[in-house]
């Protein structure tokens, strides 16, 4: 689904949404988000249609959603820091609060010019994470905007890039694995310096002569089940056959780390969700 903000298209979009029978909210950064830190390093442009975060040697920056969400599909288009982004991390995630918080993470680990970004994903349940999977992307995420999405329902959490699933975390409560289903989460994003670990384990440091580092955001979209007419695709229990093939393609060709295959880390046996 695409957010169209031109008034000439608005009525058409509303008709399309009615036909799709899904509650969708094409976001406006002024209305939907608070700039939470970094002072003027976080900026909103174009009447709320474009947001940027910047990092310099003094500080990074960040924002969070005004609303909390419990289940839904959340899309955001990002264009990441271009050039030498080593040491920087652009984090885009959902999280509740407190010591037993739930969290769904996209983190983009910068790299030296010409080397690919690493997309780092993680899932926290009841305050416990350590469920990392990492990927290279099949495109340059700094040249154009790309859509990064989370589908979160009572059966699955699906991470998607340009509508291609890259990871699925299934509800495994039946074997004793907690699943995020009761704590509403806000959407957060931040751009910050993590050169103690982000690039080659901290071997490559941030080149501050390249600052400020800037990432851009647009076309925020939320679909929820807030209406008796809602029947969005995000509510489906399983991926269809085409999506399963795409998932296998990504994991075969672009996955570079999977905690569920890290024997050194789990010599006594893999976590339950890995074998279920």
C-alpha cells in the first residue's frame, strides 16, 4: 500500500481503502511522532512527510511514536547514511517499557564506503533478547528509499524488506517460549555512534570528518485491526507459498548470522524456539 498525500488523490485512496476493508493510517510525522532527543539534529520537513535524523561528534538523535500499538503491520521507508558510515547505527524498532519489555528490532550497522550495510534483527520477549539474525541487503540502501516492515500478530512476527520476508519469529508458547502479545509498543528510531562494536566488532571507528551523518524517513503507514471491517493481510497466520520461497531465497543468499546455528554460543543446546 502506498501513502498518497496529494489532495487530488485522497478521495481515490479512501475508496481503495474502503474496498480493501483494512484500517490504515497514512502517517504524518508532525502528528504521529515526537522528536525526543538530539535537539535540531532531528528535523521534519514537507508538512510532516519527511523526517531526518543526524549524528555528529556531539550527539545523535531520535524520535518515537505518540501512539502505542498492539498487533498490526507497520511500514517505514528509510534512506540510510551514505558514504563512509562506519561506526554508526540507525535503529528502527518497536518496544514496550520496563524490565520485562518486548521489542522487535531493525538495526542498520554502517560500514566503510563500498562495503555493504549489515541489517541486524532481534526479538525480545519478557525482557529477554539474544535472538539475533543478520543479513546483507540485495541493494544499496543509501541510494534510494526502501520499505522496512513488521507484521505482528498473535501467530508470527514477520520482518520484511520491500515486502520480501527476511525473518519469521513464530509463537512458540506451546513449548514454553514467551511471545509478545500483551504489551503495546511504540515505534522508535535513532541514529547514534556505536563504533565500539558496530563495524567489524569495533575495529573500524567513526570518521568524524564525514559528519554530520544523516538518515531519512518517509511514508510511515500503520494497519491495525481497530474495526469490525478489518481483514488485512497482516492478520494471516502463515506466509503463502510465494512468500515462503522469497524467505528461503533471502536466508540462503543474504543471511550472515543466525543465533539458531551458533554452536559455540549454545554448546548445551539451542533455544527452544530454534528447534520447535
